[in-house]
């Protein structure tokens, strides 16, 4: 007599249950092995990371930077709290001029301790090398307020010297002079400081040309449209030629002539309501537009050649299709304005009096270039 279907089904269930129990048991064993391996790896990580770090530093001392980077990166992947490895990686990337990667390492250092002085100084150096002088100055100003110990006088000197160099680029001029003088008093045996001070004074005399108005503007942290008109009028006086008057000049008597000159030349435009708005602050983009107008009107022969090259200039904070792109690119090509290490023009950053004087002085040198290159006599 054949087996009943219900009996066959019961047998099938028993076999399936047996298989399931075995599978669960095997999976439990595998999970336990995996956990043991993970714990063993975790326990051995600090030791492995230390060994990798030491090997990386040995390569660093031998000048084998590629091998050093590989080992140091492996060390921080195993132990993210290994701060000395981040410092070493930062210096390697700085040597390779890979500033974005160096900044990434410094950010990891400062994420552990924002008051880390060496980390902030390294970040300031990277910003300085990138041309981001304002950002570098922020870190350096913080370090001046939180000085190093007496045993770290050389570190204090490096911070102050880098701050002075940033102030040379951004202004104000008087602050840069003050930092150099203080350093010269603290380190009288360093003759280079006196040379820096002398060079900066000569640069100031060249830019201001004995004009008290320009000397006053050089000390300003921001520049308005009236100041910029005065700089253009006095610095580029040789390029002025004998118009549309502005209607709000009476409040700025001492700058009336300067504003009239630059408006008549078309160097600085009026607003649609025919006002000049002399108190409006000038940012980097507006200053570049003014200087671009000056260059195009005085040297159309040169401007046409340079404008053809503007398409190759790219900014991270301005698309190429923007109406003012070519004007800003023109000033970058002429090396009158510079972008920072990340390729940003920093359109809305306010320009200081010292920066404005430097930019107009660079433009003056470009305007004096000969019409045609001089060929040597055969």
C-alpha cells in the first residue's frame, strides 16, 4: 500500500529542518571567525601604524618622498589620531606644491585641536604660498595674540616675518612697517630685517611719489570710489588728455578735479542717475573693471592681443560666460591682479589702499611698453 502524502510531507519537513540547523550553525561559526579577525586587526592597528609611521619618516629623511607618502598615508588610515603623520604629509605636499592636499591634512590636524599652533602656522604658510594673503593673515594674527613660549623665539620670529610679508601684499603699509620695526628691535643681529624695512620704504616712496593724498590712501584698509579716482589721476597723470560732469562732487572738494579727470577719460563710469557715489567701497572685481577700461582706452593695440588669450583663463568663482570674465582675465594675463591657489579671483573682497596703489603701479608699467617689440640691429 503506497505512503500517504501527509507522511511524505512530514519527512520533507524534518530533512529541511535539519539542513536549516546545519546552515545556521555554519553561519554562526563564520561570523565568530570574522569577529575574531576584526578584533585581532583592531588590536594590532596601533602597532602597525607606528611601524608604518617610523618607516615613512625614515624614507623622509632619506629624501624618498614618494615611499614616505605611501607609508604615512597607510599609517593614518590605520590610526587617524596619528597627528605627526599628518604634519609630515602636509610638508610633503607643500614640497610638491600640492596645496589643496596639504590643506586637507592641516584641516585634519586642526579638527583634533583648533588651538594647535604649529597646525595654524602651517595653514598660514600654505595660504601665503597660494596667494590667499587675507586668510594667511587671519591665522598669523591669531598666533601673534597667542605667542609661543620664550624657548620658541625662532618660531615667533617666523610668524611675525610671515605676517609682515602678508601685510606687504595686502596693507596697510603702516602695519607692515610696524611689524618689521618690532622684529628688528627684538633681533638686532639679523641684518635681513633692516634690508626688508629699507626695501618696503623704497617701495612706498615709489608708489606714493611724494603725494600726501596717496600716502594717506596707502594706510587705508578699504578704498572707496573717490580714493580710487585720486590714485588713477595722480599715478597715471602722464596719460591724461584735455565730458560728462558728475552731479555729487561738492561733498568731496579735495577730490573734485581727480574725479572729473577720470570720468572725462572714461576710466571710471557714472551711474545711470549721473552720480559718481564717491563713498561706495571698491571691491576687487570693480577695481579690475576700472583698470581694464584704462588699459583698453590707452593701449588698444595691446588690449586686442591680450583679449584673444582670455578664453584660456578660468576662475573657480566666475563662469567664462559671465560678462566681466574677459576683463578680469585680461588683468590676470597682464599680472596686475592675481588669483589664489584655488583659482578664485575673490570678486567681492574689498581692496586695500596698498593693494590699489600696487595694481595701478603695475598697470603704469604695462602702459609704458613700446608699441612694437624692438628688433636688434642686424
